[in-house]
C-alpha cells in the first residue's frame, strides 16, 4: 500500500500570462510550499479546453469534456467500500476479488 492521501485546502487561481493566454489553476499550499495541482488551458488552434496535470515531469492534457463527464458519473456511481457493505451488496464469504467483480456488474451500486 502506498502513502496515504492528503486533502489540503484548494483554491482556484485566475492566471493571465503573456505567452499562454488566460488559464485557471487549482492550487494548494502544503508542506509550506505552493503547489499547482492542475491547470485548465485553451488550445491555440481551436480554443478547446484541456485539463492539465503532471505525471512526474510530463504534462498530461485531458479533454475537459471527459473530466466533466467523469465528475457527473462519479456523483451517481462512485461509492466507498463502507457504502457497499452498508447496502448489503456482498454475499457472506466472498473473496476480495469476487467483491471487486460484483461492483463492476451493470446496475450494481446505483
């Protein structure tokens, strides 16, 4: 298991730059340092909007429409493990793998 996640306070910064137009940045301060968590940018060619994050040193741009779709789906379809247990979603004695498979079945958890 990896490091546990932190949930710092996040603010939205409106950035105007000379060479990159206007952007929105999700920013947070933790460990006494400011961190750019993600940026929303517009493409120069067609003004399409992109959600940019960094994986290591590599910028990764996702279409903002896909991020919006994922957020909308999350409202209805993402649940904690505790939620599934409270719903009685599992048969007694199922292995962890069987429980994971049960969550993937159509209509389960909605």
